[in-house]
C-alpha cells in the first residue's frame, strides 16, 4: 500500500512538549497547493505507556476539544511517564465548519476506517490513524457528544468484545474515566468506526457521549476534564489520585431502545433526559408543520427504560431517531447484552 | 397605499372555531402561481376582547409554536368571550426552514415592520399584521426564544413606554403570563420590530424569551402553555383562576450588559445561565481553532449581574454577543431604566 | 429621476434592419465591469405605427422567443411601414438560466414595473421599458406561456379596461392574433405588471399563454408565428391577408376558478387541459410522498368549467395552484366580468 | 461481504397486506442518527409467483409511482396468489427532490448496480435490491418515463438476451403489459443497470418509457395502471382477463437513431413525437441564445424513422441528445438487432 | 432620519492612537445577535486637518489594505498634526470573502451611497460614512485596484468637477500621491459612488487603481505606501519631504475607450498594459470554448491609445469589458474631457 | 476491464485534418441523456511519430489551450509527417467552469490516473487517455500554468526517471521546448499523475508551468506557441529550424524549498518571482484580517534560492503553500536530485 501523504511537523519520538500539525496536502480550486493542518500536541517523557487522545472526530461535538485544548496547553513533560498524543480536532475541516461530516468530502470520519492513502481527504486521515497513530498507542480515548442534532446523558462507554481480558481492560478504563453514567454496549454498526479499528488492534479503548445540541456547558466540560485526567492516572502516565464519584451503569438490551419518527413535523417531548418511562408512555408528539388545528402523532415507549438520548432540533424528519432508552444494570456485566 | 395581497381563508367576524390560512401569492421559479400559506386559527364567541397570539416570528424558536398548536387544537368557542386569533408560525417559511430569517428573502420579520404590500414576501406579511391583524387586537402576545444561536433564562417582558397607563397595562399582562423571570426593558433597536408596531397602536403587548438552542423542553413548553392560559384569563377572554408562582424581576441597566467576542474560535463558558457574577469574573474563554498549545482569550464581566443569555453554538465569530447580564430589581419599576 | 443606465447599440430612429443589444452595466464579483446584453432587432421603414414585440419576460417560456427570433431573422425593412422593435428575451438573464425569475436579483420582471434606474438589474430593465421603449410604441405584444410549472390551453388575452375605446382596440388586436382560445380577463394582481404599464399609457396591448411545461412544440410555435404576423398586418405595419381560424372565447367569472393545494405530495390529474368538468367532479388527487398504502386527498371542482391551466410538475407543494377553470362565452363581452 | 444495513419494517414471508419501510441508516449533518425510509407494500397470499414492482428508480418520472400507489392502496391479499412487492419510490430521496439522481450522493441508481453494502446510500439501496429483493422475485417490472429532460412515446420494452427462452418470457411479459408501443432493444450501456441485474439472475423483466417532461397525464397513468394489472394476470398472481389493444412494435437498428446537439441554444423542433421522418429532414433548429438576427443550426435526420424521444427543455446544451428515431417492425423479432 | 446603528469602539475626539471597530449589529441565521466589526485606527494629535483613508471598498483589491495596515501599525500620535482615520477594510465582509461585492447582501458598496440607516448592512455602512465619517474629513483617499477580474496600469485619479477650486485641490492631492500614472477623469456613472459622496461635500478626494488580478506585488504596494505618505505630508498632517518621481498623465476622451466582448470564450490578448495601439489594431481574440478548429473573433482598437486596463480572467463573458484605452496628455487639463 | 464509454467522433487512423469530440455520456439531472464533449483535432499524414498535445488538464490554466487552439486551426496535413493529436481542454468541464478541479465530480484529473471506465466522469476521461490515447503516442506534451491560486516563472520540465535513456529523451524534448527556465524535477506525489502514466509507458514526456493567476499574457502564450512548434520539429513531425534562446536550468534540492502558511490572513510579499533570496530573508508577511494595529507574521526563507512560485490571491489560508524556491544548476544533471 502506498505511503500516507500526511507529514507531521512534530517528532513522535522526541521528549518534551511539541505543538504542531498533521499536514495533509489538499489541492482544490481555492488553493492548488493547499493543505489541511490538523493540530497535534505531543508530550513525551522517556519510555512508558502511550495514550492517544482525540476530540472532534465529529466536528460539532465540543467537550472533547475543550478538555484536550486545556490539557495541551498545561501538560508538562516532567509530569508524564511515557507519551500523550493530543489531537483536539481529529476531523479539523469538520470542526472548522461546525458540522458532523467533513465539508471537504461529506464523509463521516467515524465510518471511514480503515481509510485509504489515496482516497478522499477524510479517508487519508483515517488511514493515518489506522497505520501510524493507533499502532503507537496503548490506550485510546475518543471524545464524542451528541452534536447539533442529538442530546445525551453524559456517559463513558466500553464495548462488548470477544476478548474477555481486553474487554475488562476497556471497562476498567471507562470506569476510571468516571462519567456520571457508564454504558456497556455493542455497536450495531461497528464497521468503519474508529472504535472498532482501535479495538481490533487490541488497544484499551474508551469513548464518551457527554451532552450535545452543538454546545457545551461548564458541567459537561468538567466531566471531560476530570475523565481524561483520571484516565491518564489509570494508565500510569500521570501520578496522583483519581477523583471518583458514583456512576450509574446502563445498557441497551434490544433494538426496541431506538424510537424513530415515521412522520416529520414539530416535535414536543413529553419526557426529559434521565426520566424513567414505562412501556406505552408518551415520549413525544409530532405536530404537522403546515396546519393549525390538527392533532399530533404520538411516539410511545416500546419498553421500560431511562431516556438516554433525544433528538435536539425543534423540527424532526421522517426516519430520525427521536429517543433512545436504556436500562440500569447493577450486576454481572460479563453477560453479553445486545442493542 | 395598495391592498395587501394576502387573502385569509377564515372569516375573522364569524363565531366558532375556524382553522385556515393566510394565503400570500408567491410566484417563484419552483411554482409560477404558488403561495405561502400561514396557518391561522380563529376562535370567536360574540363580542369581547380580542387577543392576537403569535409564534414563529423567528423560525427557529419552538415554545410559542408548540403552545399555540396545542391551544388551537383544544380551544372551544363556548369557552371564549371575544376572539382569539392564533398564528403559531408567523413567518411560516422561516419556520419550515428552521431558520431565524425567511429563506425566501433573507429578511428578519421582526425588523421588517411596518412592511409594505408590494415588498418582499416578508414585507407583505409584516404589512398584513400592521394594517389588518394588529388593528383587530386588544392584547398581543408574541412568543420568542433564543433560537439556534442563543440561550435565555425563561422570561416574559414588557417595555418602558412613554404612556404610563399603557406601560402599566403591559406590565400587568406580563405579570399575568408569570414566567419564572420577568424583564422590564427598553429595546436599543426598536425600529422595525413587531413589538414597536403593536405598542405604537396602544395595544397591550407582551413578549417572551423562553429558552433557546433551537430546541424546546417539556419545562419551557409548560411555561408557555401556562403563560398563554393565564394571559387569556387576565384579558377576560377565558374564565378561571390564573396559576401564579414567584417570578424574579430583572433589568438591564446599561450597554455594559452586552459582552461581545472580538475574536473567533471555540468558546468555553465559565458560567451558566442564572449564575451570579461579579465585575471582572471570567465569563468565557475563546480558544483558537487552528492550533493546540496556545492560550485562549478571556471575556470578563463588565458589571455585576445574573447571566440571562449566552451564545449557544460551540464556535463563536468575531462580533458575536457572547453573554448578557442583568440585575435583579425589587423596587420602583416606574423609574426609567436603560440598556 | 436619474437616467437609465442602459445604452442601446441600435438607433431606434434609423431606417433599415439593425441587430444589437440593450447594454446594461452589471458590476459583479465575476466581472467588475461586466454588462447584461439584451438582444434587440429594430426594423424601420419611414413613418408609421410602432410595434413593440417581446418574449422572455419570464425566462422559461419559449414560444415568444422562437417566434420573435424567426421574425428578427427574416423581416425586411422594405416589407414594413413604420417600426417593429423585437426583443426576444426581455429578461435575458432569466432566459439564459431557464428560470421564471432573474437569477441576478431573484425578481419577477412582470411584477417589477415601473422599475427604477437605480434599482436592481431587473428594476433597471423595467425602467427602460417604462420610460424609453413603451413610449415609442403604438401596439405592444408580450408573449407568455406556462413556464416550467404550469400548462395552458393556448390563448391570446386582452384585459377589461376602464377606457372602452382602448379596450375595444385591445380586443380587436387579440382577435387579430387569433389563437385557438381568446380570453377576456381582469388581472387580480395587476400592479407591477408590464401589461398594466402598457395599458396605463393607453397602448393597444395583447398578451398570450401558449402552452407550458418549459418546452415548446411545433404546434404552439406555429400559433405564435401566425399570431405575430396577423398582428403586424392588423397594425398596418405589414401588408397581406391575416390567417383567421375559429377561436373559442373564455372568461373566468370568479375566484372559484382557481384551485389550490392545501397539502403537498405527488399529483395525479383526473382531467386534462380542455376537458369540461362539473362542480364537485374530481380534478386531481394528491398522494402522500412518504408512504404507500395511504389514500390521496382529492381536489374537486368548485364550479362548472373548462380546464384552462394545470400544475405541470409531478410533485405539488402546499399553496400551489393546481388547476384553473374558465367558462366559454359567446355574448356581450362588454359586460364587466371578474376573476 | 458484509450485511446490507437496510432493515425492512415488513415481513416478506407473512401473508396479508403490509405497508412499511425499507429503513436505511443515514447519518448526516442534519440528523446524526437519521434514516432514509423507502415505502414498501407487500401483499402475500400463500405460495405462488412473486412480482417485484418498482417506480421512482429515477426521481422525476411519475407514471410508475402513481400506478403503484394506487395498486398498494387497493390490492387485497385474497385477490392474490403468491406475492406482490410494491416499491413506488425505489430511489426515495431522488423522488422527494424531484430529480433523476439522488440528492444524497448525486448517483444514478440505474447505473449503480450491483451496489455495495458499505458504499454511498444509493449503492446501499442497489445492494439491497441485488442481494435481497431480486432473489425473491420471479417477474420484475421497473417503471420509467422521460423525466424532466426527455419525452417519449409511451412504450414497454424487453431486451435482446442471450438466453432465447428468457428473452421469449420477457417479450411475452412486455406484450402482456400492452403499452401503445412495444420496443425490443439492446442497451448500449447496460452495465450498472437494474435491468441487467435482474436479467442476469434469469428473471422475467419488463421496463417502460411512458411519457416525460417531469409530469404525468391521465392517459399515461392509465397505460401504467392497465399494464401492471395485465402483467399480474399474465404472471398468474391475479385472476381475470387482460385488456389488450393494438401495440406498434419498434426497434432502433443502429447508433444513427441518436441525434446529438453540437451546439447549445434555444431549440425549435420541426417534428413531434410519433411523426415519421425521412433521412435529411429537419428535426430541429438550435437558435443562438445571445443574439437576435443570427440563423439557427439545423439538426437533420440521419435515417428514416419515427420520432420516439425528444429533448424536453426549451434550452439545449452541447452534447445533449436532441431526438431518437426508431423504425417499425412487423416480422421476425428473433433476429438480433442492434442500437 | 433615524440614527445609524453602527457604534464605534473608538473615540474620534480623543488624542493618541486607538485601534478598534465600527460595530454594526447584524442579526442572521448564524448569529441572532451577531455583528460586523470593521477595524478602524484613529491617530490624533490636537487640532489640524483630518484625513480619512480607506481600502477594501471592494473586497478583492489589496494594495490599499496593505498600505493602510502598515500605516496603522506604525503611525505615532506625536508625528501627526490633526487626525488620521484609517479603515483598511471599508467593506469588511467583502474583504473577508475576497469578493468585490458584499457576501452579506450582494451589494457593491461603491454604488450604495448615500446609503440608509435602515437598509441592508452595506447600505448602513455607506450611511455611516456619509453622515458620520465624511463630515469629519478634510481630505479623503480611497484605494482601489482592479480586483479579481481587471488589471490596471497603476494610477491615482482625480475627477472633473464643477468647482474649479475644488478640482484644483483634488488634482494637487492626486499629484502629491504621485503614482506612475495620473488620470483626470469624469465618471460615467458617478451616482452612488463614494467618490461622488465625498466630492459633493467639497472634500479633497483622491482615488487610485493600482494593479489587479486579485493579487498585490511588492511594486504596487510600494506605490500605495509612498502615495499615502506623500498625501499626509501634502495635507500638512505629517512633516518631511514628499518623494516625487515622474508621472504620466492620461485621459479617456470618449466612450470609444471601452471595448466590450459581444461573445464569450477564451481570451487571448494581442497587447499588454502600457502598450500603445493604433485604431484597428488587434486588441484581443476570443476563441470559442466548445470547439477546436474554429477561428476566434477579434476585438480591434476603436481609437489610438495606451492600454490602461484589461480583463484578467482567461475566460470572458458576453458584455464584459475587455480593455480600456486612454491617451496621454501634457497640456491644459482645465479643458473639459469626457469618457 | 469493461470498455471505456467515450466515443470519439474522429478517426485516429485517417489522414487529413479532423476536428471533432471525445463524447462521454453524462446522465445528470439537467440532461438525462447528455454528454461531455471534449474537443479534439487530429492532423495525420501517413506514417511517422505521433505527438499527443494537451492543455486544460487543470481548467484554470490558459497558455496551453491558447497555443493548442491556434495550432489546431492552422496546422495542415501536408506539413506533418506522422500524427498530431491536439486536445486543448483535456478536462473540458473544468475548463468551462474556469476551475482547477472538475465541477462535475470535484476531482483533480491530474491525480485521477489510471482512471476507471466505470468511475466518475473524470475517472472515465483518465481511463480513455490511459488505455486509448497514450498508447498511440510517441511524445507527449501536457501544458500547465499556475492557475488561479499560484504564479510561476515560465518553465518546461522533465522528471528524474529510473530509465536513463528515457530520461535523456525527456530532457532533450524539454530543452527543445526551450522555455525561459527549464526544471529537472522528481515529483513528491507522482501517483495518480498523468505525467507518471505517460512515463510509465516509456513515452517521451514534457510538462510546463508557464505563468498563472488565472490569466495569460501575450508573452506566456508566445512561449507556449514557440515551445510546441519546436517540439514538433524535434519529434520529426514538422520540418524547419527550432527557435532556441538561452534557458536557465533550475532544481529543487529538498523539501525546504516549499514555504507554508501556518496562519491565515492578508499576504504581503517581500519578493517577486525570479528574485534571489538568502536563507532567513523575509519572503512574505501575513497580516491578520480582523484587526488593524496588530503586527503581521513573517515567513522567512528556509534556504538560499530563486523564487520560482508564489501564492497568487491576496488572502491566504492556513496550510497554503506561500512560495517555492529553487536553485540554479549548471552542471551534471545526471546526478540524482530530490525535492
């Protein structure tokens, strides 16, 4: 396979703090010899574990970028044992545009793995993570939030994996992150995800959903900051005590957790994130957008559960996911669960 | 002045409940003889006061449309003394697009008054309110929220007016609406506003800001529903007891309440809506979007106050209003205040 | 009022055949010192009446441009007594784009009269017709068809006018045009129309609707060619015999002739142009675009009549005019009729 | 190969009438967890042949969707022996946009076969037909018309196939459809077509061209309704008598049947669909769009034939297909013909 | 007339150096309470003349912004007698977009005077110059270049004015600017220009054209820097010696100086800026863009002259100005000349 | 591999002069059966070498198209020994749009080789050159210039190749072209380039960079005309004497020759094309676009050299290539050099 065209302006083998770019040539009408420059900070101090920390995989999710910019600005080499690679805006063009997908090629980076060195710019970025950055890492944290169109209860997540030891490592890392909620999940559609790329290499992998609506609050950013700090201690890269608070553990037992809109219109929620609902409770009403005086259609809960995600915008389209329910678990996480 | 081209499909003089449209001819490439159809519901029972209730003046604000759709579907003529005119989506094209401005002519309806019968479609809508609907009304309620780019503490508002009696009427109506917060304000830039159009005709006028971010919650919709119900009782159109809870009264004493960004980037708030800040406290940090490892610029409070509004999106542009502060007042609202 | 910035490259006072442009300076990003060049042909032979012939008032209507291009290429000065001014593409930017409105300023030229010399490009074009070209003319023919979104029975039309003598002149000219159908009509919304501008100056004015759907057929072009030739004979500018065939005379007695869609979807017509319908007959069904298995909504005839116009595209939007009915008349056209 | 991500909400194995969707996850900026929902109706009654009926392969062709919506709403399980799968809008995003290609990925579904489960949304739809739906079917009918840019004589078509028995089956099905014209053809560019995908699996396949211009008439919809009803009888799924009228059989003997524009401009046809022309007759004139007084270029017939297709829009671009001729055949269809 | 909504963050009456903004509220979908912030630098030292220096009137012209940014960064209050107001990007939104017109309202600021306080954003900017800034100034310099679509010989210009004394003042200022070429001109289309607004108030006004093509060179920027420095000395605001080199004086005696394209295509110039041509010499050939093997159309000189401006892009559209000629003059500039 | 869908309207084996098209079927919303027509001229006289001459590989580079249009119009078959294939606009859609990339699929033709017969339109064009045209050729000339965003010193170039004999042939052809500068280079990123496709087949290949900024001058077109004429003599296809002038030979010894912008803003160059700089000299300043009164960032020379390329537009984006340096060489070009 040909070489990836990205050239980093930092040296991943050098000790100290370096701020630079992953420079990707990007010839376009607006700049024949232009490039995409993805900011990167490397903090290294001798040998030790390597953590790869990313935000901005989707460009409209802000807790990760904020926590990682703060970390990049303050982390000192002397505080570190090993290496921390910080990439606050993994899909920098999407971040600059404030969009989930890259404006350059309209591609979702988190479904573009393993990528290709001669594909579109997003495919090239994926390939650089796949073949250059992920192999360097021992532990991988990828921040997500709901973006402009979803809201989430704040949680860290690990996946159900075939390798029980790896799965235990991932769960331990997730618990070290210690968000208010912790989710054990199996992705329905893991092919092409960065998560899957990392896990397939045996990495300890943690992801999050920390809010949404295309905004960030002091509360959700604090969760992110605490989480990444805890994780680096957990990994043995930083010293000190982890801050641990209670975290509720959730799971999504079947596809019934997903509630879709069959019609479009103006959405009115009957419930809020964190509410507990019973099967057949109203979740939301969808009002027609072209009339007054007509009744709304109602979306009812398909199962008992806790509202963990909801559609954010006031308008909804046919086929949109309106809400996701989950159930709280307290025992035996090793039993396989499905969603 | 020529006639307004809008033809209503309802009869404003007829008793009973009517659901129809304000039909505005709109010739365009996609439909030579097309029209904009603004839904309208009229509920009338004999003589009595007339309330004109509007949402969707800005197309990305949802509490008003939801409260008014519910009212339009449930209000019975026999419950009413007088007339209730309900227009849930005042700027229907903007509502359908989920945008503040009309996608048809890129105009802000709330700066387009008094409008013109031979102007752009938005100007024609303004003219129809100016010359046809407002003259019918005794009391006017126009719902607003923060839209996709602002978040507000939920409040109802009245303005400082030259006519003390009218101002007292407006304030009483605002207090009847009974949102969690109540604001007495003077608009900096009232020319072209629907508010000003209504007030200049001597109408009792109430407006609101009930949340934002381009979404609505069960809580903010409940405020809207209670408010409009209270207001109709206050106006003598509905019977029954108003539901009244404590409401904190705020004012904005000077232009120092507005905090602007001089630089663009990724915004991190230090405070949340409802927080109390002291002058020189940090309000927000703006991080550069092209680098890691560089410090943010900090926006500090120009005065003591309560955070009543904030920028919603994760990215901020130079010149954006980042936050608005207000102060709580308990005495003598008749003393003129400025912002 | 300031001068109109358009400079013609032809001399309207010179005898002979001239082909040139109406050159309108149009500074834009793509060309700082660019211009809009509206083709014009002038054929003049001494003194005599002046006919102003226009097509492309709307840019997606083709019978007029085709008939006038043919005339411009073949008309010889020696065949003419007086002057013929031929402007096949009145709104040349719209014609080049194949759109009803100008792509330059999104304005409908036929609602932009009297225009303004310092307005948008379309306003400047209107002003040039208003103050320069119309005053030259004795008889004015403006070709229209249905464009991309409407289909019409082929007809020539004159309006009901206050001046009975002028109205008789216009009707006589319309009858000389001798399309298969002839319509006597009063425009609902005449302000801003070229028709009104011409008639207000006392000109003999004829307009047409000759088909539609954004295409032209040999049959509809033949109607246009015969019509303009007849009209020039009728005006005394050309010699020879008019070709006269039977023409059915229609009128639109009330607003009930217009049938609007209250819902959007996929349209299925029950009737065709020229069909006779009875009140309450089905005119069209509108099927929902998001489901199979749901019934359509039906649009029924509001009156007895002949289908004279229909919506062309397969999809329909709320507020679109779906069909227009008219009734055939045989007597006393001087009695005022309304639509 | 990975699984196709589309999940149907209907059960293809269940008896009765079901209306549902093919739900395709479609993450995009406007909806992180959105989906494309392609309506589907399944009518099944025990064992028997399976017909797969599709419209909206191209989104601006309306006879198929209208005939199939009517069938989906009225077909009862008890009338059926076997299974009828009805998909009125195969490329639903293109249908909603009224465009030939999908607005989602700008891809022509009818050149996207066999598709891919991890490609663009259109590729995923093709793959679902290729691997899930086509294998269920015995007989396949795919409706086409000319769309917004072409007009056709109404015909049903079968292809020349290597397997004489399959070819005879297809021809018999085409003749059962019994459109006013029937065409036996070999596609120039069959790779990637749905037709080819179906035929390569040995299915009995019929396609149509039933009009065009982006509109549908009662006449062309009636052809479609009769054709699908006849075909279901022919297939043994419905009972009853087929309605059979005379049908003229056409063929396109060489590439000379296609007439292209070498220049752009305003097109004026000399002939109409169904006209018979001789070699060197004028087919159309193309007038320059920037001048009056210049002659048009003429496109002449390259062969004798019947006009079976023509360019619809009034403007034509260099390279557009202006017209297609065909010749009527009365004998020996088994002899191989080429176009 | 209502107040202009722009609020400066600098105090024009304060001594010293201030860098700030002209803040114009600009509510839009992307920012409900956003603003346009036009950078401004004021350098004041006691009483004395006031110079108003502007660049970026058109957003794709760079010599002015570069010279003025340098001046704003280096000018010290103590070096100045009076006031220097520096606005490097007069139409800041156009400058940021790199376009001639404002992307906000598609308006050419230099045809928008006198503007309006309640118009579009560009109209509001014009009004602020008209009613607030121009009245402060004694001498006004507005930098222009050719932008992305024109190239110019570098010149400073003054206009023919009715007031001989004012005209002499302007000419003297232009000569103090001392560009390689100096032009005495009368604008054909002065209405709406900033030039006319300034001159109508009796101001000493100088404008320039200093190159083009959407780029700037060290040579053209040096002309701009020297010119503004000389001008401030000439105005008595700075001390020191002006740098004066020979400057050739040109004039445009008639409309024949402008050469337009009647056809579009690929342009090949026969001459270069500064070349001398004789009437009927070839200026350029326009090759057809859709063919090889066809001859180009040739544009010939309508008069003798020097090539002072040319179309920059490789492609040309019908109606574009291809070239401008001028003639060199050495005597009696007081004689009125026209172009 | 399937056949390429392009059908030429010329016969490459026929003697004489033919002007025609490469016709590529291109079905799209605007034309269901449309095509891309790439003009081609073939001049053939018996047997002999075959030269393939192309311009418009990038659509905003004009010297090649102009030189080749002139050649296509004037070259006579009797003057030729062998074959000359002239394709002035290789990527015709990009040329018509005036853009580097194709507007059809947003692809850079010069990174699309070897292409694919079933890919996007640009991939199909590449495949036609790869499998049909290049195999016919002995010598290949592909014209380039800087386009809208780069400016170059005018040069012809050959590449460092593994095959010394081929490399010598290419260098000799480059020297025959005899531009003012000649460059011996190794591409950093040769995969997907037309250059590489031609060289991999053993062809004698020459490319150029002859100016830029999206314009052409009489001087740069003269270089192109002379170069192609010389090259055809050198190839033995034309008779006569080559015009040879001195040419300076340059090379780019390392990646230090490339200078990138790490920040965006307004660019001010300190040097001009052809200037000699020393390491650490200023090359350009980048001024912030949102402020006055702030200092620019400076880009300094990373090596000694001659300025051979520069960014053209006045605005620069982070990651843009600002300037390229090269060094002059006079000896031993056979020694391998790298950039």
